[in-house]
C-alpha cells in the first residue's frame, strides 16, 4: 500500500497520541503522584506492616503458582502437540477458559467448591486443610487464571520444531526422559521463558479471583493488588498510589524481561 | 542382515504396506525404490522402530526386533531434512549417541574426531548446524548415525532436500563410505537414477507391494512387471511390444520383425537424437539413436523406414539367495 507522506505522518501522530492518552499518561501519573510527597513518605508507605506482608504474600503466591503452572503448561503442550487422542479439541477449548471467564466468576466458582459448607471444602476442612480465605485458595485462584499462558506460548514452538529431532534422539539410544531434557526442552526454552514472564506478570497483577477467595484479612491474605484496593477504599489515596507504583515497577521489569527474550525467541 | 516377513501397515483407509516379505543381506547397500505412496518410507521406518506395523515381523541379525523400541535396535537413521540438533554444535551432535551410552570422554573425543574426518567436516566441530550448508548438515547427520556403530544404517530420502549437483556428489561419497565402513545400508529414494547409481540391490515398491528385487542391471534390463519397466526409464510401444527407446534400431530396408514407419520429426538433444516415428499400423513412437547412427541413416522428415526392437538382455539371473520375489 502506498500512503502519501502527510497521511503517514498524521497516522503516526494519531497512534502515538492514542497510546499516550490511554497508556502512558495514567501510568506516568501514578509514578508522579507516588513520588510527589517526597521519598520519605514513599518509604513510610511501603514499609508499613500490612504493605510488607502484602508484598511478600504476592511474591510467595507467585513463586508457588508460576513454577507449578510452568510444569503443567509444558506437559499440556507436549500432550496437545505430540499425542493423538479423542477430546483434543475439547481440551484445547478448556485451556482458554480462564481467558474467557471473568476473574470474579473464577473466584466465586472456587468458593463453590472449596467453601467449608460444600462437600469438597468440608472434607478438606475435616482434615485440617483450609482452602478458602487462606493462601491455598489464593494460589488456586492464581493458578486457574494463568493456566493458558505457558501452554499457549510453548505449543506453537513445539509444533514448529517438529518431532524429527526427538525421533533422531530415539534412534541414537536416548530414552524419552533423556530426549526431553537434552532435545525438547532446549528447543522450546525461549517459548517457556516467555510464558513464565507472561504468567508471572498476570499472577502478580491478579485482583478479581484472588479478591473473592482471600477474605481480605489485612496482614494475612492481602496481596499488593488487594492492598491498593483497600487503601483506595479507605481514602488513603497516596497509599494506593505507592502500592500501585510498586506494582507498576514490577510490571516494567517484566516488560524489560520480555523485550530481552522476544528476539531470541524469534530466532531460536 | 534384516529379514521382514508378512509386514502390513494401514493408515486409515490407506494400505501403506501389504504383506511385505524381504531379506536384506549383510553388508549390502539396498535401495527401496518407488513413487510416493508406495510404502518405501513406511517400510524403512518400521525397520527402524519409528512406526509400528499392524502385522508381521522384523528381524535384525536373526533376533526378533518387532516389539523392540528404536533405542535398542542398533540402528542408525538419517532423515531427509537432517533432523540436526539445532542447539548443539557439530561435535555435540555427533557425540550425542556416545554420551547417551556414557562412553568415556577420551574415547568419545577420538571417535567423533575420526568420524568428522571421514565425512569431511574436520574443522567444523565448534560450528552450529545453522552455519552449515545442506550437504554438510547431511554429512554431519551421517556421522552422528555412524558414531554409535549401528548394525544397520537406514537413510530416508537422504539427498531429497539437496540441489542436483550436491546430491550427485553426496551419492558418490555415500557409495565410497559404504565400501569403506561396510555397514548394511538401506536407502529410500524415489529417484531411479540415484537408486541405480548408488545401490547394489534394488527393491522396487508400488502400492505397498514389492514389484521386483534385483541388481540395478537385472531390473533395468529384465523388468518383471510393466510398472517396473515404466518406472525405471522411458518406454516405447512398438506395435504392442513395450521396449526402451534406445533398444529400437532403424533401417532403410525392410527387415524381418520390422515395423514400417514414417519419420515425422528428428529432435537433436545434444549427444543423443530422438526420432519421432509414425507407424504404418497406427500410433507413434519415439526412438533414441546416436548421432553416428543418424548420420549413417541420413534420415529426413518424411522418410519411410523400418523399426525393430533389439533388446539387450542381461544374463538370466541366478536364483536369488533366499530373496524370493513377491508381486
């Protein structure tokens, strides 16, 4: 398509203004508002007991949910790409469910299964395992939400790499396990890395599902996003900005990691 | 030695292999030759254990290998698209099978260096497959397959992805390598010229069945079926008799068994000449003659001549040792 230069220029300007209004201004303002009262105030706000607890809870949930989801995602991608079975199309649809369902609904549905008034939740509670309104439930909610991220990154890479290298490894004597570690995993490593970064970002930022199952016990089941919500609700606007700033910082680091991984992923 | 008996394989409605019986003698270089869909690759992959047959048996060196996984068959396999381990150097590619077998490092080093020398990649051990040409990648794949000292070497269209010059060069090279190493080798190809050039034994397949087994010369000169006749080279129909265009002689005088024909056109194709004839009894036929023959005959378009088939037959083949033909 040939576009006259004035049109191209105004098109670019439009796209940039659009992005500026929609994305850059709000995120930039968060940082501005965060640091407006000075560094001391920021430090005080992120070192309150509930802020520290929220930060570490977020990290803990992420450190449990993301590795488990990564193992599961790679396994699922292998099954989808390397095996033929009935119900494959159905499985493919189920994987995308977390994309389609609102996180709040996910939280509520978990509540329906694991609440102590329900059979499963009651059975677990009898054995001293409390899922709802405690960390296990929040990990479950986070894992539910991030299910598609690793599978959807790894499956196309597996498809592109094909299975000839694995066949060659088999004829050279490698067992399935050896072939996975020495051939398959190295060929999909950048896809896995990208999936890990995406799911980490999603896990840290998750609000809706976690909010429902957490019970929002300050200092116990409050993550960073929930802290933002709570502070904003209590008219502690600067406190909310500071916590948001912290989240936005984590997001920027994630973005940087993605930028570093992406070119390798495409050239792998 | 590889022995295959009663091998069948079906993909959905498609019969890939129908009751294949075949013996591949120790130390031979056998080509499985056939058009696409003839079952040649499926047969090779079943021998390798990469595909499971629906019925029948595979024996390698006298031992039943039918249910044995590819890891324990003692085979080397070379793929059409190289299947190079892209994230490993040339050295690590070739050393892969030895590392899996926990070969001592010094032995691995010695073996890999020796093999890289044999395949002409001595200075390339630190390179990655993406830094090699197609021909070099395939030679690396061959070294990798040979590193584990397989009892049989199986090659699936190994030169199919290479351009014509490299293909011909690698073909000669493979032949010399086979003469040096002497490992029983089975090569799958759809290219009859490649098969005749490189192999000492051909197995012609069509529609999941074996059409004929023999040396290149036997098969070219004594094709057992019309399919083999047509697949191995051009044919001409001389009054109901199917012959090779170069097995027809022309003369200006009537000869016994000759067919009267009119020269429609003479085509000069460099070293050979093709004469298009219109037979008096109907139909047309191409005849291939040399420039010398043409000069002696002084042929011109519209001349009337006599064409007779003079097929050069190979000597009757000795009864093949154990390898009966299945049609």
